[in-house]
């Protein structure tokens, strides 16, 4: 999970353009490392969650063997 260090961000589009670009670059690097480390079938990236009113970006390794596959987690 990636959480930008910027107050009062609830949605991705609230981020300043540079912060948004930096976050997407960081997420891409994380996806590559997670893919290598887990041999995941698919890497999901999503802005899921409605409980916490703070923006967070999930990067999730998925495998065909996942209990929920291919449904969302």
C-alpha cells in the first residue's frame, strides 16, 4: 500500500501533478519488484477502500490459486 505524504488527500485526482507522477513511478517500481518476488499471475493496482478517508494506492500480487481469483480482493 502506498500513501502519499500530503494532508487531506482523499482521491487520486486531489494530488498535485508532480506528486501524482511520482506516485505512479513509485507504484511501477513496486509492481516490478513484487512481480519478481512473488511470481504473481497478475499485479493489481487500485485505489480501493471507503472506510479510511485518506487516499491510499494498493499494489496487490494475485495468483490463479488465490481463493478469490479472478474476483477483486
